[in-house]
C-alpha cells in the first residue's frame, strides 16, 4: 500500500457530466456563485480586526498547509509589501513555517503537529492576530496554533471548508467555504482574503 492511497484528495467531489467527465462549466458556476455571495459583513469584520492590529503595531500571522500554505505566503506578500504605501510603519506579517530550516528543526524536535505552534510561541505577543487556513478545518498543527492563540490573547480568524471542521468552532471569527473540493475551497479563501486586504487600503 502506498502512502498516497490515504491522500485527503479522495474527499474531493467534482461535478461531472452524464459521461462521467469533469463538468468545468458547473464547477466554475458553483465557484462563481460562492465568490459573488461572499459574506460582506464578515469581510468587514475581519478587516476591522486587522486594521486595529496594524494601527497598533501588532503582528499578523498566517498559517496553512499545502495550497493553504501558498495562500498564506501570498497574503504575507500582499500585506507586507502591498500595504507599505498605505501604512508608513509597515505591516508586520509573517507566514508561519516559511523559514524552512527553523520549521524543520521545530518539526524534528517537537513533531509536525507542534511546529507551527512553537513558532507562534517564539514570535507572537498579546494583541497579535492569527489567520489560520485549513480546507478540512481539522489539521492538527493549525488547531494547535488556535489553541495557543486562545490562551494568549491572540485574536484568531479561521478559514475552512467541507463543513468547517473543528477550526470553524474554535476560531474567534470563521469563514467556511461551501465548496466540496480542495481547489474550489482554496480559491474561495484566496478571494475572501483579497477582499479583506482591499478593505485595508486607504
């Protein structure tokens, strides 16, 4: 048996035509419907939380695995570089796990499930914000970050899909994509965070 037989990708559900072939038109229609209907009050709420943190010189941490890690990395670029022209003191944005030697050391010493939390413990302070991205909502290394945040007065925003998972109930604010495959969930998360970022432009 291969490790890849247990790949979470088996949980993907894609629209198909009667022939069984992938129905790209239905996939795009479903995704577009969610994106157009993204909850504006939630976008406003998350933007307000981040604005408060940024204006008070607090840090914004992002974290995720796989495609969600890539979204987190993208957001750090957009917040740190993209917003410098709007905030003279800059935005202190960090993608947890992006320092690969550090992450490998923490993973080796404390286990994968604790490595992100260990980095958050190293760098975070009371009043910071954590944006945790997990399509399943059940990634243990992400959940452990949320648990740490709750104990140390770090505000948490959780983005998930597939019903929300544990993350949706643990985060202070949660956005749950109603898509049922990883690519569409990730696309929804990306657009949601883009909208949050644009709200912070001034």
